[in-house]
C-alpha cells in the first residue's frame, strides 16, 4: 500500500513536470510570436497614421514617417504624394482588417517587412496598396509604398485589373 502511494506520487510529480514543461514552451513560443506581432502592430499604427495624413493632404505629417533616404529628394517625394498617393487616400475611411505581412530584402540589401493591405473608402470600396518598412535608429520607417496595386499571392484577394506580378520590384 505504501509503495503504491509512493508510486502514485512519483507519477503525479512526473505528469506535473511534463505539463509544466508544455506550458512553459507554449508561453515562450507565444512570447516570440507576440514579439513579431508587436513589431507588426507598430507598423500597422504607422500605416493608419500615414493614411490619415494622406487623406488630409498633410505632406509634413506623411514625410515624418518616411525613411531618411529621401533626404535631398523631398521635392520629388512631395510631388509623388500630391499627384499619386494622396488622391488614392482622398476618401479614406479605415484600414481593412485583411492583410498579409512578408519579410523583405530591398535593393540596398537592407531588410524589413512589406504589408499588403487595403483601405476602405467612405463609400465602402476596398482599395489595395502595399507599404514597406525597415528600421532606422531602432524605429520603423516607411521605405516605400505603392497604391492601387493588388499583388496576387500577397494580398488576400485581387479583383479587377489592378493585379500585378508578385515578384515585381517596388
């Protein structure tokens, strides 16, 4: 009887250890995943902020979110914002909840992420765009964006004639 009790305690201790190891592994795994999501959610906030600046036509606000690589080319970037980017966001209402995020290596060999997202307009239209980020001095900045482009295999869905090849460089 005493041996059975000791054996049962050993089994309980063993099972507790196995379960605790599983919980710790799951928590560590979640912690790594949350770190990835956390970085992406910071970028998602920047996408929302940029969209709001673009909808308002606020060049200064939008420029503060951009890479330092635009220095010396601000007039060209402002022209692109005015002629191409801001009109896309003119009737911006919100960021759609469907998106894909991918790791990216840029032409200058820097690494970052690209978000394949949509805005929803005030009329309910879903419009695709993509925005690429890299870190500069520890913070994410927008390296580039392309509006009204739906990348097959990257955007959750592509409708109409806005589809482009997934391997096209931006």
